[in-house]
C-alpha cells in the first residue's frame, strides 16, 4: 500500500513541474452503503471525506491522486464486546481523472472516476482491497481561485476480489470545496499579437474591411477563463472606424485563440509614397467572472508604398482606374469636347469618343516605354514579385508609362466619360476593350464581319493593344484583335475583366494630386488625326461592302434596290454627301425609301426645307406613308420653333 501511494505521489510531483494549474478539492459528506452485497454489516449511514489533488491538462481535464477516509458504524454495535470496535474505518488511496466545464461565468461543473486500494481497520486488524468511485460536482465560483458547492458520488469497496464482492457500496453526498493555484503566475491581463501575411497595399485599402490580411492572437493571462471576447482594431488617422475583427466564446486561462485581422482603413494610406508603418491598437473586450473588462494593446502594421501591387488577381488593377482625379477629368472632358464638335452622326458614338480619347493620349505626347524597373511583361506573370504601377495622374505627369500604366490611363478616361471598358492582361501586351453597345445588327453593320470585334455576354467590344498605342488607333486595334484571336485559337485562358464589375471587389482608389498639369493637345491636330483614323476605319470596314455593291451595279445593271443598299452603306459610314448622290439617283427611279432617306439626311444636316420637300414628294406618291407623315409633323414643329 505504501509503495502504491509513493508511486502516485512521485508521478504527480513529476508532472506538476510542467503544469500551470493545480486543483485541491475536499469533499466532506455522508456515506450511505445501501448498495452493499451480501449480509448488511453496517449502519444505514456513515461519513468521511475525499481529497483530490490534481493538475489541469488541456484546460478541462484534471488528473491526480485521491485519498480520503470513510467511517461506517457497524450495524450490530449494541451487541459487540468491549474489546471489539464499533466502527469500520476505510482509508482509500488512488488516482482520479475528471473533466471540468464552465457553463456560466460563476458556475463550475465536474465529473470523473477514481480507483485504487484502501486499507480497512477494525478490531486491531487491517485489510487491503480495491475500491472504485464515480463522482459529480457543481460549484459556485467565489473568485478565480476558490469555489464551493455540492458533491455526489458512487463509492464501492471490494473484499478479497476485484469486483463483485462489496461489503460496503453506495452513495456519498455532501459539500465540495475547490481551491486552485498556479505554478505560473498570472499577470492579470489579456494581450494580443498580430501576424500579417505581408505589408498592407494602400491601393487596396477598401478591401481589408472584409478580407483579412493576417491574424490576431489573443493571450489570456487573467486568473481564470475569459468569455464573450470581442476583438477590434483601430488606428488613429488611418481607419474610418473601430472595426470588429471577430469574437471568441471563451479562452481558458493561459491559453490563446486567434481571429482574422481586418481593418477599416481610409484613403490616408494612399499618402505613403514610400514603404512605412502605422501605429494601431487591438481593443479586446471580455468578461471575467461576469465582470466586463477591456484591454488595449498597441501594435504596428507595415504598409507598402501606394504604387506597389502584386498580381495575385488581375482584377485588382481596376483600383488604379480613376475617374475622379482632376487630371483625368480635364483631359477626357477636353478630348470628348473636341469629338462633339466633329461628331459624325451615322457612326457609333462610343467608337468615335474612344478614338478621340486614344489619339488625345498620343497627340499629348504620352507614350509607352518599356524602361520600367518592374517591366509589365515579366512582373504580371509572377504573383510573387512586387510591381510598381502608376496612377493615371502620374502617367500624365511623366508623359510615359509601361503598357499597363498607359492602359490604366486610357481606361480611366473611357470610364470618366461614361464608356464601359474592360482589359485583358496578356503575356506580352495589355489589351483595353472599349464597349460599343449591346450586340445588335445596328452595331454589327458597322463592321465588315465579326472577326475584328469581341462579343462577350451579349455586348460588343473593340480590343486595343497598348503596346501599339504609339502607332495609332487602327494599328492598335488590329494588333489587339490579332492577339486575342490567336489566344482563343490556341485555347489559352484569358482574363476578360470588366472594370465596372471588378470595382465591386476592388473599388477605385481615387488617388490624385488634385492639381491640373495636363498639356492639352491642339484641337486642330487632334481633330485632323481622328479624321484620318475615321477614314481608315471606313475604308477598312465599309470599303469592301461598298466595292461589292458598286461591282454589282456594273455587272447587274442599275436598280433602285442596289442604289439604296449603296446609299445605306454610305450613311453607316457617315459619308452623307456620297449617300445623297446615290439616293438622288434612286429617287429619280421612283424609289420612295430613297426619298425618305434623303429627307432623313437633310434633317440630320439641319436642312429642314430640303427635308420637307423630299417628304412631300413621298406623300404625293404614297399619301398614307407613315414615315413621311411622321417626319413632316416633326419638321413642322422644328420650323415653328
């Protein structure tokens, strides 16, 4: 018996050298041996106590030695001789294993089992045999160390066997007193530490509110478990609000739990022109035994400079697209203003505006240069490399940039005037796609087939190569089409990123100096340049169709239908004078559609009297012609005004 006790004590001392918390529990109470087998030798009730001294493992498991004493009066004590003892005394020694839970801040509940050997004493004799016990406790926590409550257990001692012969077995019930103390001193507070995957990107400051950039680990150094933990982050000057990063239901004493690190950063992060750091605070709100407490932990967060990005997601480039900077607004407004003065009514407006914006960049002397320290062709293919990307105002100021830099400026100008845009990052080029409108015959008729446009999700796009921006709109368009078509034929994966869609995840940063240093191109030069581009476009897209109809007129003979087809092609190309000459020939042949079209062209050219004459000729031939009647009413209203 002494050897068993010595072994248990030695094991406990060895383990306790590594533990953080030791529990000492005393359970005095009554013993009711009504489950005893065989002849009832003892009274209906006795009494005693159990004492546990255990270590806490994993915050909920308690292991250690148990010993105690139980005294049972003999049932025949009235008949005993003087030399016979009226009591049977048991001294159990063994090991207990229990579990602890804390359903409420002031309540502790435990349950476990114990077993070992006991020494029984009576009449000057001793006896040794196994014993078993299963117990349950419910305590009220007075403070972080002391708790008191009720205990109940099943206790069974054997006689000359391991099981099945119980001279005394039954229930014990009584009080329980539990005292805890640490081998490691608790500081009485809660702290935190952060682990960030990398520095914060100022460009993407808006996404960190919902997308973690690290973890916050909360360490409980209080004298008990803490509950209802709320973890927040704030940084004076750099956050718009104190953002809740996460909650933790409970952290056991001397334990740690983690939450995702998020922050409600604001635009002041964009002031970082160099890599740097910001000071912030982790605010930890928690409950300790029902009392609310707050701990504030200072931390430092590293920040990249505002131009730094990593190509982990090509869509994040949309954050550079800025429609609100003074430089972009003035530049795009000027170019579109020139376009409005020279607009060709028959052609797609988005197409014409995109030409003026494109050639506006060229005529302003803004060029693509591949002298960057972080060249686009290399960096955008490797998400592990940090890239330096210019904001639109920088490209305007420096008058140069890499393919993506110039592309971002062009995208910004398109979006600033309400033209939808998209981009395709390719291996050795950056493609900007201009939205012309929904897929329809009216747009398809503006092109000689569909092989030079992109039709994506029911919308028509025009792809432009930024590597070829210096060669003009038509050359850039041709290269863009070639690259995209080749990639499609090779079944390569292409990222077609619509800017407005990407902004849902990566909103525009809106960074600008707020100063206008744009050197506007000459209106005369810009208009002449785009006029030349339009001529190339017309020859390229309408020339083959016009030549085809002209050939049919020569071979098949003149007819109003063929002249009307030719006239319609000239109208679509914006060549109104050519169209009028052709329609006049058809009108002389008696074509009512030709007369209506002549009236329409005259209306576009604000020659209302001539238009009125053509519509009246239609009515003379066809008094119920709805088109002519409707247009006559409209022109009459115009003339009255």
